[in-house]
């Protein structure tokens, strides 16, 4: 899910076998998830200037 400039939520529909690329970092008792982002297509640029990178399928 990504929030746009107006703080409205937008969900990402994935096809079977498709994933959002990211990294799970673990240090001591802390875990973080970093999502790889790409420049969006022109039609989705109005929602946000970054988009998660989809891999697979």
C-alpha cells in the first residue's frame, strides 16, 4: 500500500507468482523492511513519485 499526496491509500494488486522486491534487515532486536522502488508510469505518477518494484510472474 502507498499513500498519495493527499494521504489516500492505494493498494497494489499482484498476479499469482508476482512479488514486491524488498530487503529485510535485522540488527540486534530490530527488524526493518526496505522496499525497492522505481519511477512510476506517467499515469500513476499523479499518485506518487515512487512505485514498488514488482518481480516474478
